[in-house]
C-alpha cells in the first residue's frame, strides 16, 4: 500500500478530516434508555437548538463527553424523582456561581428560567452565594444573569 493511501486510510479510520470534510461523530451510549431519557430532559431544560448544535458540532473526541453528559448527568441524575427540576436548577446555579463557571452558568440560568425560576428567585440564590462563597463569585453571577435577562427580555 502506498504511503499516501495508508495515511488516508488511517485518518479515515480515526475519524479525522479527509479531503476537507470532518467525519460525522455518532453517539455511542452504554445505556440507551438512560441516554434517550437524558436527551429528552436535556432538550427540555437547555433548549433543543442548543443541544442539537452541541451534538452536531461534536467530533469523535467530544462525542464521548456528550454521551457521558447526556446519559449520566441528564439521564441518571436529572430524571430521578427525589427533586423537582426547579430545585435541581437552583442547586446548579449556586454550584456554578461558586465555581465561577461563567459560560456554563449562563447556560443554566437559561435552563432555570425554562424550569420556572423567576428573576427574584435567581437573585436570592446569588445573594446566598455572596455570603457563603464570596462577593466576587456572586458579582460575576449577577452580571451573567443580568445579561441573560436582557437577552431574553426578562
């Protein structure tokens, strides 16, 4: 086999670009039922457009992360009966604010609004963050929320 042909075959097998096109990555969950339930909840909370875009943009490397997130985070934890989705959103907002994870916090503020949280409830969560996690973490969370509210007209 010629060197160029072997390299092309190796790239194709690895899912890398060949002739300028990326190979389409496909989900490969270990538990299809959890994955399907997780995908349903994930789309309901974060929005189908966001989730579809994340899935479409995932290459082979990122698809493994998409699988784990959808199957276990959304399929296992978010579908459990012990807490309502609104409460789960409250917990996420507090934890993401405390960890200062801006992009993920923005995503979950949108999800919290989708799950029925009000602007005042979100404000109270971030005031609690200020006391237990610090003013800088809370300030960033407030700024992120303000931007989301503006984008959504809330």
